[in-house]
């Protein structure tokens, strides 16, 4: 079985909804198992969760975009990953990422770019969405990859939305299809 770990932070619950869609998408793939690891409000995960990351074949990073980058809790987790980094323990694992924010753009790419850099420091192999953007005149807001992320899955939650209302359904479906791709690739390349 290919093991997929989804490690994410969410302060208000919107990015958690995106993470749950990622979990659903990864879990669709025969031969893959997926699990969520929530970074807590202090930026911590447990020793068992670090062990889960160490045993994973693919790690999918998730964070809201705050002030044009990942949340400080995600960054604290990333800094703590310097421990496995010293021995390059995550080398050759698949890496991928997702982010959610209030604005359509909102500098989400800066967050994804940071996750790519983190993955490269760990010598991981990055995989993007593999999803074409919905950008024609006929496109509507809930079409797949309307926010048009290639490097990572992007979602938008209106600033006055509850987690039940945002991310919007099309962005959750985009997250799901992205994760299916990551998990299928992990299964394909396992062993
Ligand atoms: C401190 C802070 C900074 C934020 N910065 C941005 C930003 O740079 N771009 C943006 O589009 N939204 C920004 N937002 C909005 C959040 O990204 C948005 O509310 C998101 O859905 C929160 O995710 P969460 O519920 O998982 O914490 C910011 C929100 C907070 C609280």
C-alpha cells in the first residue's frame, strides 16, 4: 500500500475542509491509504505523527495563506522538520501542496512556492495538480480548477463564509481530484 500523509494547519476550519477533500480524493485510489495530520494551534504535531510522516510515501502539505505566505503554525512545523532534514529522511518521497485563502488570488502562490522550497530542501519529488484551468467564457465558478493552480491545489473561501460555505464546492472537488492524482502516482511509483 502507498501511504499518503496530509499534514496541514487551519485556524478557522476552511483549510480543514480542503484537507478533508484531499483525504477523500487520495482515499479513492486502490492501493493507497491516506491520513490527516492536523498541526495544532501551537504549531505542533505529536511524535507518532512525525513517525507517520517518516513512513509515508507521499506527504501533502496544506496551509491557509496568511499575509501572503503559510501560517506561522505551518512554518513552525516546517522548521521542526529540520530534524528529519538532517538525515534527509524524506528524500525521494513525493511532495505536493494546497492552500486556501479569502481572495481569488490573495498571493496564494507564495504559499505554494514556500511548500515547493520546503520539499526541495527535503529532496522530495514535487507533483502538481495536473488539472487544466477553467478559463473560457463559458467557465463558471464551480468548474474544476477555476482558481487555476498547476503547482498546487488552490481554494478560495469568501472572507465572510463559514467553513460550511467555503471553500466553494468546485474548489473542494479540485482538491479531491488533485489528491487522486498524487495518490495514483504514489501507487504507480511504489517499489
Ligand atoms: C492573519 C490573516 C492573514 C490573512 N492573509 C490573507 C492573504 O494574504 N490573502 C488572502 O487571500 N486571504 C488572507 N486571509 C484570509 C484567510 O486566508 C481565509 O480566511 C482562510 O479561509 C482562513 O483559513 P482557515 O479557516 O483554514 O484558517 C488572512 C486571514 C488572516 C486571519
